[in-house]
């Protein structure tokens, strides 16, 4: 697995905390034991053989089961422990925090790692490869039976615009009006941006953003200057609030929502950590919490 991930013998050896000759010898012993070639050998690493690619899938499953077994034993002995790995699309950053807080309170021996800048396809791939225990991403019927989902909220979109702009004085704005403003948006490589482009297309317009970024923080930094408008999920307002001098106006024509949920692999017995997170998600009203903005909270 280390060699497949690092694609370099020296880095793989370092990741395994062994010398490079020791790693090479271990790979040769595994090839002898399985009686198939695993690595394409040349003057440098050239990749895995087709047999090696298949063995990596089994190795990922075996190590994931080993980790699940260790967590299960720990749960029976002293309570749930270990490290929970969560991958999320950038627009779901607020939802992640709403789950990790009660999870850590319920399971004080567990540490949590959040990877919050993944594309939706990467979330599913890392789940399949056992690189993460759970993902928060867009859900749809095409996910198939290999995944288990817990609905969290419906993502909808608002126009962040200067209070001086015409749409800011109304209770709603159209996508066509938004397209005519100087926009700062996420890059086209990101799923959140692709969703926006589909909605702009449905409205019969095509936005021409002056600034594009793959960073939520950078997007809000540009909006705060007052020179740029943006279209953002309503969930971001829960984290960042509405910048001074701006207004958040719901977007209509079309008024569309996209379901977001917690996704785990549907395997039994599966990850104990993922199961515990699903239980927390099932009894947490994420949708209601995301309606609250920083300025609505009691900070006394």
C-alpha cells in the first residue's frame, strides 16, 4: 500500500519506517508467497503490475478490517478510541464541525482528522480505498448499494452582494441578475462550482467571474472588500456570517436545493468509528443548526 501510494521505493520505505533494501526484500517475499509479480522493476519504480493493483485492493481491505477489529476490541475494553478520518467537500465545512463537536464529547478517547477540500469524486474514492472512514458530500441515487448515507441538509444558494446593489433591497434575486454582477466564484474544477454552473445554465445565462479561487477563505476575503459579489451555499453563512456592508439574498428562478449527507461504506462489520459517527449524525439536527448565523448567537 505504501509503495502504491508513494510511487517511489525510498519514500515508501520511509513511510514504513524501514530501509529501502528491507522494503524491496519484503516485496520480493510477498511475490514469492503469492506466486505473482507485484512490481514493474526497472532502474526506478515503474508502477505495479495488474496483479499488484489487485493485491493493493485486498491489502486496503485487510488493513481496514484490522483497524476496525482494533477499534472494536478497544471499545469493549476501555471505550471507543483511535483516529476518525472524515473527508468533506469544501461547502460542507460547517456541517463537519456540527458533527465533530458532539462526537468528541461522546467519545473523548478518539481524535479526529478532517480533510475539508476534497472534490465529491475524491470523497467516494477515498472511502472505497479505506483512506477515510466517512465523507460529507453531495448525495444522489447513483451512489449505489456500496454506500450508506445519512441525510444532513439541503444545500441552497444565496447571492452575496453589496448593500448598494439593486438586488440587495429585495427578498430574492434571480440567477440572471447574479450573472450580471462582478463575481468571485470557486474554480470550475470544484463540484460546488459545477453545481452553480448548471443552475446558471438552467436560467439561460453564463457567468463570467472576474476572480476564481479554490479557497473558501479567499472567496470571502474578496467579498469583504465590497468590490465583488458571489454565489455561496447558505451553510457558509453559518461559519462566516454576512460580511459588513453586504447582504445575503436567496436566489430564485430556479430555486434549487442539493442534498448533502454523511456517506460511509456499506460493509459489515465495518468501521466502528464510522458507525459511531453515523449514530451522532442521526440524532443531530444539522439542517436547523446551519440556519443560525454568527450574528444570531449569544456571545455574552
